[in-house]
C-alpha cells in the first residue's frame, strides 16, 4: 500500500471507493512492464471480491497472495483511471456481457503497470456467480491513446 522506504518521489492521493470507504495511497511514477508470454488472471465473486489470482498476478502486483484473496478488486485501483471506466465495466459485465479495456493498476509499492483486460461473467445455472479477468500485454500505442482519453475524462470528472 505504501512505497517501500527509499522508493523516491511520490504523490499522495485519497481514493473514494464505490462502497463509501476510502484510503490514502502513495503513487510513484515507476512502471513495471507486463511480463512477456504471460497472462494475468483473477476471479472475483459477484461483488468484486477477489477469490483467485494466478502467480503472474501476484508477481506484478507486489502483494502476497494472502493479501489479495478476500480483498475488493479496487485494491489495485489507480487514481489515473476515471471512475466512468469502472462504472462501464460493471454495467457491462453485470448484464452478462464481456468487457474489454486498458487499465493502469496500482502496485503495493505505489508503482504501476498497464494491462489490456477482458472481463467475463461466470454463469452457473443461468445466474452470474462471479467474474474472471484475463489480462494481456497491451500495445504501447494503445496505452498512449487510452491515457489521452483518460486524462480528458478525469478533467471532466474533476470539473
Ligand atoms: C473480475 C474483475 C476484475 C477487476 N480488475 C480490476 C483491476 O485490475 N483494477 C482495478 O482497478 N479494478 C478492477 N476491477 C474493478 C473494481 O472492482 C472496481 O470497480 C474499481 O477498482 C473501481 O473502484 P470503485 O468501483 O470502488 O470505484 C475489476 C472488477 C472485476 C469484476
């Protein structure tokens, strides 16, 4: 949650989550590259609480597996991603459809990593029991384009 001692320059942000909780996060400009040839996978219950993560997820997030399981997925939320992106994600997946998007995630140490995420609902007996997100290495050009859109959206959100 906080950058390790000596990580250097950082900024402080307060994140207000959907469930009305908030937390102060320290953010650095240090990017961890998406590992080549890997997929980063997690599963959540219907409420977005993490129930499963694979090893590449653990490695890139900077958390231990036991620190992730049982936590809301917003533990990875980065202040550079507009709220509307996740509102859209939830609207799409809770209606039973697939969602795709570029997401910048926050590491435990305050650094970040970009992913291209595909989120799908897990359906059993006609009902949604949870969600799975599979993340691939994003192209740099697409990340730059997403970032430009997100900056505009954030400016609008902040008024
Ligand atoms: C399967 C699944 C994976 C998700 N993965 C991420 C993620 O990697 N990073 C992230 O910030 N939010 C992710 N979310 C969205 C979060 O649940 C949450 O909506 C988001 O972090 C914004 O927080 P808020 O809804 O409290 O504002 C995921 C949601 C689901 C259902």
